[in-house]
C-alpha cells in the first residue's frame, strides 16, 4: 500500500511535469494578474527628454529588443519536451529489462535527472518571456505623435512614462487606520508627466495620476470560535486624475471663460474639479472614476482646455 | 562574469557530479542485470512433506530423494522413479550411517507398537525397538558421541530417550514439559554433544550419559539449530522464539553471543554460505509474517547483513550456489507457494509460484546435475535453477551519465545563447544644450512639485523619498550628459557614499539611508 501511494505521488508529479513542459512548448501560460484583477504588463520606466521622433523611434526599438529576447527563447521551447521524452525512453529501457526478468533502475535514475534538467530549462525559458506592453505605452506614443506638430521647432518633450506599477510600496502616498485598526494604503502613481514648449509659445504641462486604495492584510479574532484568522489584502478602488497647466503666451492668446469648461463639467471620462486662470496660466485638475482612461480622453481633455484660450487679433 | 559563461560553469559542475555518481555506481558493482529462473525436470504427487533430503541411500554414488510425511517414508531415485515406500503413523525421521557401511540409512521414530524405532537400510525395513517409554514422536536425531553413537528420541511432552544403535535404552530425561522443537549435534572442544530445545523455551546441552552440561530458559521457541559457525570446535546454538527473540548461544557454556528481537515469530533458521568466505558463516532466518534476515557470525558476535521479505510465513530455507561464484544463494519458500532466491546482497529474485504452500526445499545432486527440490502441499518438483546476467551491464551507469551530461551541456549552450533581457528603464535624451537645459529645468520643477506635495500632505514617507531619489538621479544623469557633451555646468548633486543615492550639494545627512556625510 505505501508503495502504491509513493508510485501514485511520483505519477502525479511526472504528469504535472509533462503538462508544465507541454504548456512551455506551446507557450500557453495563464495570464498573470495583479491584486486589481488586471493583467500584469511589462514594468518599464521611460525617461523622456528628446525630440518626438527620436522618442517614438526609441520606444519602438525598445519593444523590438524585448521581443527579440523572447523570440530567441521561443525556438528552443520544444527542447524540454524532447528531453522529457528522452527520459521516458530511458524508463522504457528499464521497463524492457524488467519485462525480460532483469531488475534495473539505473536508466530510470537517469530519466529523473533529465526531467529535472528539462524542468530547469523550461523555467529559464519561461523567465525569458515578457509580459505584454501596457496599452498606456502605445497610448503615450500616440499622444506624443499627436502633439509633435504643435511642438516648437527643435524643442523636446520632457518628462517620464512610469509603467512600473501603481501599487508599489514606493508609491504609497499615505496610510490611514480605521476604528478596527485596519490599515488602508493610498497610492499615488504619476504614470505620465509631460512638458512641452509649443509652437504658439505656450508651455504645456500634463500629469496623469492614478490614485488607488488598498486595505492591507490583517489578523482578527473570530467572535464565535475564538480563532485568529488572517484576512487577505483587499483592493478598494482606483481613480484617475489629470493635471494640466498651460502657461499662456500673452502675445498670442488671452484667457477667456467657457461655460463648457468649468468645474463640475464632464469632459469625456473626466470631471473638472479645479480650474484656475490666474497669473496668465491655466491650471486645471480633473478626475475620472473609471478604471482606465485612454489616450483619446487625455488628448480630448487637452483640446478642451485650449477652448479657454482666445487668439488675439494680429 | 559573462552571462554566456555562467551556464557552462554550472553545467560543468553538474556534469562532474553526474559522472562521479555514475562512476561510483559502475565501479561499486551495485548495478547488475541478473535473473534467476528454473525449469521443472520432473515432478510427482506427494502430500504434505515433513522432511526431505537428497542423499545416497544405496551406496551407488548417486543421490536419491528421501521424503517423509505423517503417513509414510518414501525414496525416489534421481529421475523421480519410486524406489521404496513404507507406511508409518506419526513418524519422525533422521538419516545417518547406523551400521557403519558408509551408506546413509533411515531411522524412523513412529507410533507403531507403542513408540517404536525402525531402520531402513538399503531399502530393507527392520524394527529396532518397540514399546519404548516415551510419548508421541516429536524429534529424532542420531548423535555420534565420543563414547559411541546414540539415537535420541524427543516426544511431544518434553521427554528425551536415548538408545544405542542396536535399540537398547541408555538414558532418559524429562527436562521440559512441552514438545521437543529441536535436537542437533553440538561440538564442544571438538567432542560431540546433544543440543535440545523444547517449545516452552528450555534449551540444554547433554553429554553422552544424558547429563546436562548447561541449560537455560528463554521465551517460547519454534526453532533450534546448532552449527559450528566459525569452525573453532565449539558449536553455536541458534534459537528462534515464538515472539521474535533470536539468540546465539555458545554451545560450550551457554553464554549468549548475540541476541536480538526480530518482531515476529521465527519460523525457520538455516546456515547459508552467502558471502563465500568460509571464515564466517551466514545464517538466514525466516519469520512467520514473511520477514527474512541474514546475519553473519565472525566468531564473536553476529551482524545483520540485510533484511528482505516474502509474502507469507517462511516455511523453508536452503542454500545453493546457483551462479557458480562460490557464494550460495538462499532459496526460500513461503506458505503461499512463493519461492524466491535471495542473493548475497539481499536482492530478491522470484522463481515460479506454486499453487499450494511450500513444505520443504532441499538442494542436491540427482543424476549428474544439482537440483533444487521443492515439495509443496500436493507434490514434489525437481527444478534446475539457472542464472542469467547481461555482460558489462555494470558499466551502464557511465552510459546513462554520458547521456545526462550531454543533455546538460546542450541545455547550457541553449541558455547561454539567449540574450539578456533588456533593462526595463530606458532614457531618450537629446544631447543639445537647449534640450539638456530644458530637461534640467523640468527636473527642478518636478522636484519642487514633490516638495510641495509633501508639504501639503498629499505625499508622505517612502513615496516622497522614492520620487525624489528618482528625480535627483535623473538630475545627476543630466549633469553627466552636460559634462559628456562638454558644456559648462554647475554641479548640484552628489552621491551618498553609503547607499549611492543622489543628494543635493550641501546636504549633511543622506535622506535615504540616514548616513551622516562629513565632506
């Protein structure tokens, strides 16, 4: 009976290994999700201080470089599976010997060594896999592409694109405790910051900020059984802010009021929460309760903010 | 170290490891492909054999097969032809040359006219003694004492009766109250004595006059045998208990040379020369629950060599050198009909299974061949046991090691060929002075922004420091870019000597690691 149990456990391990290697070969892995239940993307930080074309080319080149690493591993993905079958063949040699009445386990030992090697190789190949690039990566490129014709000649975009993750410990803006002594963390992820001197002499600053809230895991005592139970961390929600500042070129524009661009008005997915037009600057903050805002929403918001500017007569 | 070299270094270490293990297996002789098989040469029906022996009863130099059960004594010739058959009731037998003609004779202790003793000499049955003052037959042994041979009878109530070879009683003893379970000749100082044991655990050695040389008590016992395991002229008396006690006594004085508990009743004990070294003899012990143990005796004490098992109560053990290597293999049978060969190192090789329990196994030369004779409940089978091995199989670990090593090296080569993942932080930076100045201004604005957020309480703690560290790092990169391009720049940052974080000039304590900065 114990022998049967051991054989069963070994059988399950070998079967699991087979499917692990098969999925490695077919590149079929379960998508990794974060605590928000969303797909994980490649964590990348892009520092921007260049002309739009150079930035866009660089971003494309970077994607290709990542894909090159992945494709270099792809052509070997069937090798661990082949090694597994070599192991099976070795076990079969022992099987044939046993069939002929000779007891032998040495080939099976070799097979186990090969299966371990196959597993290690499959792990390494899987490690060379990359997550997909976040839609924000492509979206930022679209924003740069759209704004590039409005840029002052030879001027550069400045800022950063931070796609390393919204819930990193380094992005905890503050923490608060509730009456039950549970800690809630407030994250502030300024994932996009962009500054550009425009063709019309204005200076545009855009910041896209994702604010998230997460309750940390905690231990509580059950009122009925008296046992201590650990509750897992819980994602409590997210919202997006956009901050736009336009330093207006007084020679070209004057700032006017616009009924369609004032606090409380919805601009696409955003709702304007603060608006200031003092000192020759337009400062506007808007927020969105949606889980994600696309680049069209940001560009649309910038276009709407420009409705506060009226071109002076020549 | 280069990413291309590390996999090969790891692979080299693993290959060395694999080959060392493979070499150890190959040259230790642990890996063999051997099998034992058997062919039935002849068989004949026979019910519930109690005793069996392959021995020459006719003096023609050819062994015959003696077999006995509770109702008869039978002898077959080497080809299985019946030579003699004598009916007896409740008989016990022993074999020895009683008439001095150098041919083995059969002595039968049976319930005939009272308790009687018969002899069968060269097929001629004759009565030696009748109406003896002893109970139902339990054991009989022929002992060649220095004063002359004696036939010693043991009954089911623990009494012993000794007869001369002509059937005259010489001495008797009631040393126990239960069935005699073992009688054997034991040597003391080269002289022959009688070792006897009964079911109640009494063990004693008797001299030719029936006087007890020594006696001892132990747990109830099932088996007793005496062997001179180290050929020193003094036998060792070996007993196996009803509850697993295994003792080796010195036949000279009854001192315990070795004892252990085997955890199950001992059903059989035999001497088998497992290691081929005549200076030490091996004992194979069978248990009631199928346990098998091998011990070696070095003259002082015994050491367990290996353990194994059969499926049921071990009923018989015999030793035979099947593969002709000078070492005997132990052939064991159990109550379920399994017969297995155990080699020197304890590896088990099954022979064909019988449909009924194994009663007796003996080894001997019948005709021109050595056979293993197996008696089960219903019949006797004479087997020719054969041995096969694959030549050079001991070197297969090296072949397997080479295959594994080659695959490890292939894996290393593949992993080394995969380029490293690119750094997930990229920077697109225009090197013109205007661009660098604009970037610098932007960074300073951002730093000011972070400070403002901290003051307003929107960002605190680690997030503030992490953002500041990154911006200051970018500022330091910007300064480096200035210097690289050859533009004049007033340096405003420096690196913490402890954590490497970028700080603003003039700071006397690192905000990230707390290091006090003196310069």
